[in-house]
C-alpha cells in the first residue's frame, strides 16, 4: 500500500481529488495516511475528517511569537509525521516553505502550481496570469506538478504540466474554475507517475 501525507492550508479541493482517486481505485493500492494543516479553520481539515483520515494541526504562529525558527517548526513536524507511514509527501495548497530540516527526512515531495513552469511563482498565480492575458502578454496559462528538492518556490523539476486556455470573454472566476479542474486530474496523474503505478 502506498501511503501519502498531504499538506494543506486552505480549501483542500486538491486533497479531495486525491482522496476520491484513492477511494475509487483510480490510484490503486494507495491511501492518504495523514493530512497536515497549519490553519485551524481550513476546510481541508473537514474534508479529511469526513473520510476518517487522521490530521496533524501544526501552526507556525506560536513559533514566530516565541522567536523559534522555521527549522525548529520543521523538525517538530518531522517528529509528528513519523508516527504515520509515509511514502510520498504531497503539498496541496500548503502555504509554508519547508527547510532542509524537513526535506532531508522526506526527500520525496511534490507540489502543484497553478501556472506553467517558470511562470508566476508564489501566490495569486491565476489572478496574475489573468491580468497578464488582459495586457496581451500571454495567450494561455497552465498547471504543473513538480518535485520539491529545496526551498525554491514553485521551481523544482517538473513531473507533469498541462496548458489551460484563457478566452477573451473569461471572468477571473471562469479561469480559476478551469485551472482547478485541470489541477485535480493532473495531480492524480503525477502521483501515479511518481509512485510507478498505472491509474485506472
Ligand atoms: C491550488 O490552486 C494550488 O495549485 C495552489 O493553491 C491552491 C490550493 O487549492 N498551490 P485547494 O486548497 O487544493 O482547493
């Protein structure tokens, strides 16, 4: 059985797509063994509990308030995570840059970025692509899933990518919905590829 640890901070629609793919057998012999979240009110936590998946709530704020480092936060997360079987760590809307204090223990980690490789790293990528389209700077955008070998933001070796068209009549919400739909399929494909399994 392949065990995934999924790291989330918000809505968790990608987490949901991964859980659904495991439960439906689209990702055979694979399950989400634990969900890690750094925001207490994240809807992703509700999604995990709805499927009986254990959760780790690990907020950074207490560390910042006590002057403790990101490395300490990351090392504590490693300790908490070590109670669960984990073959692959999957960042799905996780808003925290993990240091080598985490990565040296979990070198197999993926991230999804709602833009093409090299484009719009960081937050609000869909909105920035939408605005770039309005200015005539780009004709389409995309989604990519990449490995996370270091502290680079949305920049590791690419596993899969897919172009997402932008149409002149699009509102921002239209583009957001189209990008998210592509994300949900692409992340499942990327996980299968990295685990060396054929998705059903
Ligand atoms: C996704 O667009 C993902 O690419 C980005 O953050 C968003 C998370 O959405 N990194 P959700 O929480 O999975 O719904």
